C-alpha cells in the first residue's frame, strides 16, 4: 500500500510522513518544489500542486491511500481545490483518504 501525503514538507505533513514511515508504510511525499526537500529514507518525493490538476495523475498513480492537507499559504484558495483533488484520487483508484 502506497500512501500519498500532500503538504508533506509542511508543519503537519512532515510529522504525518514520519509517523507513516515509522509504522512501516510506503510513503510518497507530494510537494510543489521537490528540489532540496529532506524526507526520511525510503520516502518517494514527487512534484505536484493541488491547484494544478494536471500535476496530480502522476503523483496519484499506484496510490491506495492519501492524507490530504489542502489549506496553505496566505489565503484559503487551496481549500476550494479539495473536491477536485478528491475526484482525481477516486479516478486514480485511491481507496482511503484522511483529511
């Protein structure tokens, strides 16, 4: 089971990634800018942006679970993208999503 964590390099996301790795899960970390990202060993880093739907299919390929952190930045625009992200996840075959 591969779990995609959005916002994986943020304040909450980095802790979610660490806990998943410690529990033995296969983790894929989604970040807008993958260059220079530091994650625990074994975590796959993928580039993508929740506000750019075309970047999501590759990140979601083969994922069975997802932790969706959809609020960030100075405004709440990303909150409005959650429904679109969930629709993409369903299309990709993701079976479980936590928010």
